[in-house]
C-alpha cells in the first residue's frame, strides 16, 4: 500500500483546509485510515481514524471541527478541517492499517498545515 497526502498550506485562524490521502497498491487490504499530526518538537498524535463500517473516532481537541471521510471508489480519504486554530499547526500524516489483525501499517509523507493567528 502506498499513501500520498496533500492539501496542506497556510491559513488564518478560523479558516478551513481539506487534506486528501490517495491510496494505491493493495487497497483492498486496508482496514482503516487515520490522520496523525506532529507539531514542532512534539510526538505524532492521532487526529482521526475511520474504519470499516464507517467507524470513526476523533481526538478530543478536534471534535466538532474536523471531519474524516473516505471515497472507496476513488481510493481516497479526506480530512476536512474547519475553525482552524494555531495549535492545529503541524505536519499531517496519512496512515493505513491493513491485513488480518491490522498486521501491516503504512505511512504517507507529511503535508504541512500552518495556522496563523
């Protein structure tokens, strides 16, 4: 599985961005897609994850502002980010868990989101 994240950029606080994650390869083996964020000098944390049957979970910090979705026909996943805050700044990574028991984990390259105050 290969993942390609895009859609990052510079936005003012209160603005919106939509990140995209294009999947290729053995996409049929993917069980869930997640978006992670890594702020400067901090660890990489889960922002949102969507699994089979549209099971979704969000980090508390983004609930009500971010929406994760997928388009299986296009092998795409999205993260709609609204009401952005400066603390949302960071590198956003697309992640996939695949195979029986989520044996395999794949990462895309990061896309940078910068929210100015």
